C-alpha cells in the first residue's frame, strides 16, 4: 500500500475505508498503525472529532523521502459519465368505451379501446397482453368498473357498466290474481256444499224412534248376560277369559226381533249412525282391551288407550309394566298384574301381594 510513494492522499484513505466491509473502528486503528509504523505524518493539521475524520482530513507524507523529491502524481479514479435517460413517449388513450353502459344481469357488454405508444394493454376480466387497439365482450353480474392498464399495471382509463334489476311487477300481479281467484273459488264451493246440506230432507222422527227402540231391545239382553262374565278391565293379568254364551243370546234376540217385525207392518228403515260420546279425559277412553304385539316391539301385549300422561300397561315375558307414548318402558315389567294409574298411583301384584306404587315405580304406603 503506497510503500513506494512518498504521499498517501486523503481520498485514497477514504476509498479504502468505504471498500473494506469490516468493523470501522478496527479498520481505522489498523490504517493509523500502518501510517505510524512507516513514518507517515499529516501534511496539514488533522481536523475532526473521531480518528476516521482526522485520517481523511489530510494527506499523509513519508518523512524518509528527500525533501526536494517531487511526489508522483496520483491519478484520479475512473468515474464513468452518466448515460442520459431516454424519454419514452407517454401512452395516449384515444378511446375506451362500454356499449351498452346499462344492462340486465347476464347480458353481454362490448368493451372497445384504442391506445397509442404501447405494445400491449391489460383489462379486468379480459386478460393481459391484449392488442392496444381491439374490443372484447364481458357479462357482468353486478355494477362493475373496468380499468385499462399498461404493461407496468399503471391505470390509464376506467369505464363503468351498471347492472339494473329486472321489473317483476307483472309476475307478482299474475300471482296475486291467481290467489284471488282461488279464494273466490273456495268461497263459492263452500257456500254451495252448505246449501246442499240444508236442502236434504230429514227422516221422520217416528221412524227413528222405532229403529232405535228395536236396537235397544236386541242389545239389552247381551249386555246383561255378558256383564257378569267379563273381567274387570282395570286389572291386567295373563289369565284367559272364559267363553260366554253371547252367541246364543244374540241368536235368541234375533229370533224374537224377527217375530216382532213379522207381526207389525213393514216400515221404512233409515240407517242411523250410532251415537258415541267422546271421553272427557284420557283415563275415560280406556276400555281394558289389549292387542298382541309383533316385530321389534319391546312388549308382546299392550293395552289400547292411554292415560292423561300418555302411559299404558304392557306385558313382556309374562310380566307387566308401563310404557309411554314412544313405546319406552317407564316402569319395568316385573309385576304379576297391574291396574291403570289413577292420578299418580296404581295397584300392582308382586309375589301374590297387593301393593301401591307411584309413577316413579316406588312403593307408596297407605
């Protein structure tokens, strides 16, 4: 490093410090040590607060060279001249239009553009690298702004396409008219059916009384004879019911009915539906009848009719319990016989003993 030179210029030291990529304080200390060890001194008084500023503020001359020896000229470093920038022509947008500017949803729109001083352009929803003078088609689904860009994605121009909603007032009017016609049709039909019912002749009261009296006399004997043989419907057991002589009673009453009708003049029989009284409570609808169950049911015999909470008696493998309306056991089948719940208690037989339980299956002491 400049060992054959008598003077080290300050710009050489500055360039050396900028070139070496290391800790600045370490590099500065090394340069200063080199100058001192090789008997270099500052040409003028160094200026600055730091060692770096003092080193680059003055040239350094070797004291061993003769005083009259001319220092060799140090060539300036090569600095290339800046190349003047070439001014490219600015792009000029001659036209950028959308026809039509207002459309319904899904209708095509034609985009036309003409740009000068560009080799390619970019348009939203059409692509990149498009010819600077061309046209394309889009189908907007909502109001959209289409922007024209150059190759560097600089916006040049923008057009808007407005999507307008369709007028559906006609469709709603037709639907309203159809609904009104349907209401009028059902109103007229209801009045017509009501008037037809009012015009039907009612049967004579005498004929109704005679027919009712005959039916009552024919069934009275059957009810009286079967009442003593029927078991209590409120107790569910596995005992088979003994056969009754209901068939003989029906035959006898039928024969008496025929003799009575043969002695009297024939009257016109008017069919009349039997009057049935609706139960006032769910417990009143239970008649103590049962049906056999098949398939995947959890029971093999079940009571017809439910109580006020939807429970009914059911049997499984010879034991009785209670199920709910979803055919789920609420009280497991472990009793020999059970009675329906009256309120929240029911009577059960277990091992020959009569007990009272609640709806939780717990024993209730009386």
